[in-house]
C-alpha cells in the first residue's frame, strides 16, 4: 500500500464538488471487477480546535468541556481524509449516492482533548452486495506511536447487480427497504424532537455539508422529500445518552433515514441501544461492549 503524508487536513467543499463531478462516470456494471485503491493517507500533528469541539459536543448532546474527546469525534477528524479517498479518480464508486450503512469503533483508552494525534485512513476493501457494492474505510488515530482509536465505516453504492437481474431467492431476499420492524424488547428511555435545521447545525460543527442533510430542495435531488439527519449524528446522540467507558467496542447499523424535522425515541437496555421513529420504524441499532 502506498502511503501519502498530508501537510494539512483537506478542505471538504472542493472534495465534494470533485466527487460530484466524477460520479456520473463511475457506474459499476453487473459482474464487473472493481479494484481496491491502494493509498493510505496519513495526517500527523493533529491538534483539537476546542471551539469546534464544543460546537460538536453541544449539537450531539455531549457535556461541553470534558477532558476527553467524545468517542465519535475522531471520525470527524478523519472524515476529510476519507472524503479525499472517496472522491479520488481511483476510487471506483460514485461519491454521490453513497449510503453510510454501518460503523464500528474501537477505543482503547480515553483520548485527551488537548492531545496530539496522527490519523491514518485507507480503503480496507470492496465487497459485492445484493444491492450494489460496499466499501469499507478504516480510520485510525495514533498517539505517541500507539493505536488508541480506530473505526470501520461501511458505505453502499447502489447499482444493478447479477442478483438484482436474476429472480431473488428467499435466501437472498432480506427485508425490503424501509420495512417497519417490531421494536426490540428494550425499553424507551427518551423522546427527542429534531428541528429542521439539525443537518445544518451538525454540518457546521462537523464539516460534513452533504446537501442531502441541509435543505428540502437539495434533499429532493436525492429522492427525499425532506432533509435527513446525518447517520453519525444519530450514533453520537445515542452514545451521548448511553454513556461510553474509556475503553469500548461500538457497533451501529443505519437502517432507515431520519427525516427532519421529526420525533424519534431512544431505547436502551444493557449495552444495546436503538433509535426508533413513528410506527416502530427502526432507524439505528447499536451495541456498546468492552473491547476484546
């Protein structure tokens, strides 16, 4: 794998524009073989902007001014590197329309907000999915040469596949998109009313200003009648309510989008948590447990 060391964190707006322009030319076909990019981006000497951190803590429901970073904040620090990889010419999937389907985080110790970190980001692999192709991006945070935090984010590019062209068998049918499931037997803890400006507020705090999250007009371009909440906001808000120990292993799946404005219910029992909407629609499921 080729390693490229960056002098500064990439600006997100030009990357989003570059990825959008290249997306129409990246349309995988059924049966095509896609090559995993072999570039690892490294950003050394990362220091935390405490004002930006405080804005993130407020919008996600974390306590402001804690000595340690929220467990989801290194994802924000590494997101520009991930965007640079996904908007690059050698990344075979279109950036526009990528759906964040899952995230897994392992934190080995508390990360001081005043610490200095080195970030590593790379594409771990591409895998066929019955609805398209999944890409897994890994982000690592190192302190003093030691790996202290890492995440694996899975993104789905939807396109025609050999499975979608063939009759679907029961073994591969799976639940239809947006299916309303019966809630898991875990109790509801809190109800949150989400404003229509949540996507803009989180975007300002995180830097992720994907148009699907910002305004009804731009969301309609992607097939949504209203803007949707950032998946990483939903996980961060759940974890802020749940509480996370200094060392933890977190898994979360994004099942259906959260439309804004709207009302959601947070439920939790033991290490499991869930975010539900009206009629029992499940938006997010997750689990917090000790690291292996």
